[in-house]
């Protein structure tokens, strides 16, 4: 046993067994630095970027002292976006599988308020949400936070960038003064130091080694001529043939332009930017996570908090305006120690940024040659999966097993051709192998789920 084994921590046998079943044996750097302090009850300030394993660190800390028989919120986790809140809540549920009847509730904007109130009335141990919606529930007295003994501020710098400081201050004022506070932030501008001083008491410090977090990411840089970015992008995509790739642009206008260009070249592309409403964003993310589109073009609003597994490639269409953001982008691949690849395009005007970036990352950056034009003779790759939408969800008591059974029952498709199933309140989404999409549509159109017929598309 080493100091980085989870078994070296003061965790219950049930939590350790569940960690082992999930394949969690050795701690990431931020986990090894922060968990001893968290489990001892100390306040903590952690500097950790996306993909470092910080969610498991604070989740294990709050679960270790949870009292399952007390059905009042004992931990409050505040996140900047609904996507991150959903991801964090999902991870807490996974880590809590060995503890009977643990209820984790999400309180986020963009969804109806009433059902959240009803859900809270049935009891909650952990509340995960966004600042505005949590404040709404406090104002309307629909959530009782009087028993909260752990407060987590996740990606605090992002929340301050989005203007949530007054809201956070208002929420904190309503919490018990005797509590443990865990603040995680990718960067530490003066505003973070200021809020850390207000909400924590004698905190321990933990910082993930950036080099360790990104040590398994192969970073390559390509100089492009004026007007040559789209062609360079096409060459790189044809050579690498990624299964899941995020292409980052600096503005939402560029996102749409790049998406339109790649669509015209035959690529399957999704675009994610600030002009999309919550429902549109949710559908884009579900389709991308389901692998029914290989390419996601995004602004940096998507650089954090996306629940995307096995992202094999990140491409920076330009160098990020803020060099810290480059690290967030690159951190989408090679998460928590797995290998990954990141490619960055830059022009002569951006060469000075390249030098600054090299100093920041401790890299000697050289320009690579773009792939030969012969790669364009290959067939444009298509996503292997297609997503089917079913107009029934949690409110209609639809479960993943019901959908799987409907697809694979008598004269159905093979179970291996069914991918991810994602269920929301009123809709369900299932990824099906492209080769089986026609029989899958026929099976769902002509059959029933839980004895009911649902519209599909």
C-alpha cells in the first residue's frame, strides 16, 4: 500500500469497496493532496483544473460524514453551470452506491421550479445546484439548509467570471457558521482570494501539479497562413479520424462559421455557444456524449463542466485569448491520467502568444508540418451512432432498462448495438448503431415501452 492508494485513507469499508468496483485504486495528485485534510474536517482551498479528479475528492469527503437517517441537506455543492451540476451530482451518486438511500438533488435554472420543490419535500442528503436557482429556493423558503455542514464551491473562478459573487455571498450568509468549506478553482485571481478569506477558516491548501495533470497529453502546434485555417482543420481531421473531438473557437460567430464549413465538407458537426437556449444545449450535449456526432465546435463556455468520456482529440482553432483557458481546453482530453491529444492552429500574428504559452507550460514548442493533401482522398468519417428521441422520461416512469428491453426484445436489435441511454424529465434519448437504426425505429414505433406507445424521432 502506498500513500496514493485510496485504502490508505480513513474511509469506510463500504466506500472503499465501491471505489474498487469503479476502478478507483490510486489517487490523482489533487486527491492525494486534499483528501487527508478534507477527511480531517479542515476547510480547504484547492487549485485544480478540469479532469484532475477534484469531484471525487470533495464527494468522498462529504459522503464520509453523511448521516443517511437524517433526510435534510447536509452538504451543498454550488457549480457555475447546469451541465457541471448534473455531472457532479452523477459522480456523487456513483460514489454513494454503497450507502443505502442517499438522495442527491439538483437545483438548476432552465427547468421548472415546481417539480424541484416536490422533489425536495421527499428529502435530500446532498444538494447540488447553480447559484441563482439555489438563491431562489432560499428566498421562497423551499429548501432547508440549516443542517448543512459541508459547503463546496466548485470552479469558483468561473462563477465569479459569470457575475455570481453577490449571489454566493447571499447564499453563504444563510448557512450555519460551523461548517466545513471546500473551495476549488482552476485559477486564483484576487477575487478568488477575497471570497476564500470570507468563506473559509484557516484553510489547508492543495494544488495539482499541472505538468502531472497533462503529462499524458500529446500537444502539437501548426502554423497556418491567413485564410488557411479551414483547410488545415480538414487535413488534421482526415488524418486523425477522431471518434470524439472538441474544436474550440474564441467567439460564437467563429463557432457557427467553422460548423458551417465542416458541414459543407461532409463532416457530422454540432455547435455549442451562448446563443443556444437550455433545451438546445442539452440536446447538443446528449448527442455528442452519445457519439452520434464526432465533432463538437464550441466556445469556452463549454471548456468546463462537460460530462464527456474518452475524448480522444481537442483542436484549438486559435490560441485562447487567456493562456489559462488553453489549459482548460487541453484538459478535456487525457482526463485523470489517460492519454490524449491536443492540436493548436496559430498564425504569424499569434506567434508571440506561442512563446508565452511555451514558458507557461514548460514546453519547447515547435511547429509541425500539416498532413499531406493525399489524406483528403479518404472517406469522411461518420459517427457510428444515431440518437433516437422518445417523448417519455422520468415523469412517465421510463427507465433505461425499459428502453433497452423494448429495443432488444423479440425480433429486436442486438444489445451491442445500443449505446448510451439518457433520461430527462419528459424525454429519453438512446444511441443506436447506424447499421441498426431502421429496425430500431420500427421496433420503437410499432412496440410499446412500459405498456405505452410513445412518439419517437
